[in-house]
C-alpha cells in the first residue's frame, strides 16, 4: 500500500490544484477532478497516510511527484522561492532566522 504520512488536507488540495485538478464539490470531503480522474480528500488533519497514498495514486502521480507538488504549493502559498524551502524549514526548527536584531530599551 502506498503511504504519504502527515499531509494537511489544505496542502493536499493546493498540490492537486498545481497538478491541474479543481474543486468539484465541498462538504465533509473535498471532491476534485481534472476532467478524467476524480479524487476525494477527507477533511482530516493530518489525513490518514494510506488514504493520501491512495489519492495520490488515483490522481496519477507517484509519492515523489506528489511531494514535489506539495513543496511547490507550500512555496507559492507562502510566496517564497522554491530554493529557500530548506532555509525556511531551518528557521522554523530553530525559532529564528539568525539575523534578527534584539530590541533594547
């Protein structure tokens, strides 16, 4: 079984939109289509790893392709350059960017 763990449903929707899918119906699940394929994404955070893996396969992508789409979707959502993703992850892990000035009174 293909597994894609720890994916937020909004990030998955953005990634599938990058792949050419659009939202067809919304409710407790989001139904997306590209005209030939239909993918149903549950509104859970994070989505079940096996469910997301099945959705990725149903969309016609491999796990690696989907992860690349996810990273592109996250960059566009945050308006960052794709090459800056590693430095952004480092900033989040450490809690600062390293070049912040300290406020003194």
